[in-house]
C-alpha cells in the first residue's frame, strides 16, 4: 500500500481495512463475517461434528468501501453512481 501511495497509483483491495488505512477502494467479503463463520465451524467441530460432514460455505455478503480522502489526494473524482452503491464512504 505504501508503494501505491508513493507513486500515486489508484488501488482496489479485497478488504475494507486497507481502505481505512488509506487505500482507494475495496470490494470483497467482510472479515468480521468470515471470522464469525469460522467460529461457528470450530464450535461444531468441538461439539463432535466431523469436518467432512459440514457443508462448504461461500460468502454471500460483499461490501464496497470508498475512501474520498485518497481519491482527492490522487486527483480523482469518484462518480456519484459508485458513491451511491458504496456500503461505506470514508471522507
């Protein structure tokens, strides 16, 4: 991320934490939800479930996060259509 900032390269990340730290945009699953699902699986295994019997789960919730401070620093204008679809806008 520091290299992208140094050379003023717009970047897209998988997790919102990168955008909170200064990245431009992220689109991906929520780490909180992912960890919650892992905890559920671990709980089932600790209660005696066989891992091979547990269903495979895929994320169903994705979030779009935009950092307007970074966009301004890069001299970019984020279209209103993207801002309207964003789950979170960091100003």
